[in-house]
């Protein structure tokens, strides 16, 4: 590559969001060049829980979550924890998170998330169909489990909000749970089945196959680190670790948890934090798992994949630089064994990834403050896979000069 290469559209980030944007733009006839320091779908998108969570419209800053946080924080290996050394840096984000829990803000956020999900489902399933990947979608639904009637009752306001948004579900009790998942511990007295919930056979394989589709339409890739970006009077400049420079007509930043560092150099201070997610993937025969199980009171899920059974989730707020604490993976695995007594916990592979999280649980999708030639597409939190194709559609709409498929005001990068 020449030192001063010219590209039409450059995407920084080859996670599932960047890949889906590339595929959508290529379908629209655009020339796309993707840069990532790790490779195609080698970061956080490689090890997520594989859910296409189109019914997950409630922001994390809901009253139900806030009520649980004090109890969770007492357990360093629990569903929600903050590294003490990181707390001073986290304080401004936590304040915004608290503000996002106010009723009027939650209502607006839930409506925006609902609109995004109504776009996300047809866009993602349509993109996978066009890419020849529709067979990699499992449509088994999900089962959320409760250990008491009180726990179920506490969840009912959230389910009522989903019902208003058109999400179908059904509550079950007692012996009926075994019809949806045999082998559960008797401690679970109720569950909620969501028939429309979907998962993919393996998130990393889906991402790589989707990239193959993008390359068949002309997308190109360079594995290197982007050290800086700058907007010009027209277009943008991307500076690489090997001292090379790329000029682009349009630049899209979709670098997940690292995105705000690039955005700051363009004049945008975006309160992006890093939710560390941990998991263990067991061999495929470890348990006869029928569908994704959600243990909401403990903050983790169990997912059947073609590559094994993945047990993971929870939230650790600790930034990008502190070392992983894999005791969190072990704690979830220990709980899963109690909840599914027949689970074989031998032969697991541990993993940790960085979820890019904003206080109101909505991504940023839109233009940089100083340039219409630079667009942001990051901050999807737990929903990157779910919302990737919808984000690709919205970014393509903006670049093509079309009215976005849904109103994007709630995702404005300058809303903070």
C-alpha cells in the first residue's frame, strides 16, 4: 500500500458492527476498506453469548437493576461489580447512569430501543439470508428463570413494557419448566419463555462468514493499528502504527470499546465505558441444552452453540487496562453446575471481552461534531450482534443521503 493511499470509505473496527456496516455499504455499491489491529471478528465479537436479542428493549439503567446493584456490589464475583481502583475514573459515568434511570428518560430510551429492535430483526435476518447464513440462526426461544414468586413479580414491570412493544412471552411455573428445559434444579419455581428470541450457531463464525460475503462484494481489509484520525475540509485522514497514512472520503469509527479515544481527537467527548464480560465455553456434550437459559437474578446466560455450551455474562466495570479476573468465569460456572446438576464442567475455555457501554444503553450513530465525513457507530453494549445490521442500514442511509430508516435523534453522538 502506498504511503498516501486514497480510499472511498474506511471503517475502523472489524467486529460484528464494522463487518455488518461493510456488508451493507458494499451491497449499496460502495468501495469499503476495513482496518482492525486484531483481525476479522477476533475481539469482543468473537466470544459473546450469541443472542439475537430483538426483544431486549429495556436499558440497563432500569429501576429493577438499580435496586439490585447495592447487593450485587457486595459480591466481588457477582453480576455487577466495580474494581475499587477504577471507581474514581468511573464516577462521572455512574452519575450519568443514575440520571438515565429517571422515569421520563427511561421511557424515551425504551421507545428508541424498541424502534431500533423493530429495524434490527428484519435487517439482520435479511442480511444473513442474502449472505447465505440464514441456517446459522437458531429459533428456539429463550427461557428466563426465577427462584421465587417475588423474583418473578419484581420482573413483571419489565415484561409489561415488552408487551406494550409487541414482544410475545408466556410465564410458566413448577413442573412446566421441564417441558422447556429438562434437568433444572428444583430451586427454580417459575420461568418466562420468549418464543421469538433467537441465537446464532457461533458468533465468531457468523462474523467471519459475513465478512466473506462483504469481500465477495469488494470489501478489503488491513490488519494494523490506527493511532490517530483527523478530519479535513473534505474527507478524513487515518494514521497507522507503521507511519502510513490513508486518506478517505468517508470515515466510520466502529472500534467498540476503543472508539471514544478516536472520537475525542475529533472534538467529541463521549462517555463510553467498558463492561467486561466473562465466559466459559464447555464441550458440546456437556449438557442437553434446548435453548438459551437466562439467569437474570445472577446476571448470566447459558447458550447452546455448535462449538459448545457457553456460560457467561455479568458486568465488571474496570476499563481497558486492568488485568482480567477469571475468577468471575469460575464463579458463573460453579453456579451453572448448581442450577443444572447434570452439567459436565470439564474441558472449558475461559474468555473475557470488552462491551462498549454508554450510560443510557443506546449506541451513538451519527456524525462527528466537526465533520459530516466522519461517522460514529459504536456503544452497543450487550447488543452489538443484535443491532449490527440495523446500524449498517442507518450508516448506509446517511452516506447515501437518504432519510434514515428510523429517527436517529436518540442516538446522536452529541447528546451527552
